[in-house]
C-alpha cells in the first residue's frame, strides 16, 4: 500500500488541532488570492445529490463589514471584534425541490445544512493552512444578512465566517471533551 505525502508537509491532523475560533484579529486586509483559494476549497465539498446548495458573499469592504456586525448579529452577545476581521464570508443556502425540501421530510435529515457545514469547514481549514484565522457565527438575523449582501429571497443566510490575521495571543487551544465522552464503539 502506497502512502501519499502531504502537499504542505503538515499532516492534516496537525492542521485540525491548530484551528481555533478566533475572536481577536489584526485590522488588515486578507489577500484576494487567499480568499479565492478558500472558496475553491469550499466549492470542492461534497453535497447531497451534488446539488451544491451553498452560496457565498465575500465582504471585504470595511463599511459593509461594520454594517453586518451592527445590524445582522443577534443581541446579547457582543461581537465588536468581528469588525477587525479582514473579511466576513456569508454562507447562504439555495434549496432544490426534491433533495432539499422533500427528502428531509422523509428522512428527517436537513441535507443542505450538512452540505453547508462541510463546505464551510473546507473553507476554514484552507484558511488555517494559509495562516489565517476564522470564526463561525450562527448568531445572526438572516433577513438582515440577506438585505446587506444583496441576496434574493431564494437564498437563505445560515451563517457568517470571519476571516483574518489573528492577534497571536488569541491562538490558544480550547479545552476539548475526551474522545471517550463523545464516541461509542460497537
């Protein structure tokens, strides 16, 4: 059996261990080539019946980022730190009739949310490989996000991902549950 060598020289598990949710960014832009690479990784994600329900809006403009933070985050959890991120990527969902509306009613599984989770995680892991930091934000007002990024009603906003250059002090490992607390073997 032949083993392959990682392209970056960094084993995948080390990349995953290194990734944390960043809440302290240096206020500087993210190169467009980095954002494009992250979106490429997201677009390569698998999806139910290959419907690719994800839609992305990349917000680089500081004025629009501040609007997103001030108008589309739910109240109660202050997240002003998000204004310093070099970009905020809105994740939206465009549902198809059969795969995303009928199938979940039969199976009870929300396929497009699974698909967006996979695509979003591809995006954040690619960011990590590029030396960037990210934070998923689900504490949002979808209608406000839709209005600010200009999506039609057919696209349902489901989350935001901040991306930028981390303040190094924020890059600490967060406590994790032990595998035996989260996994059963049969």
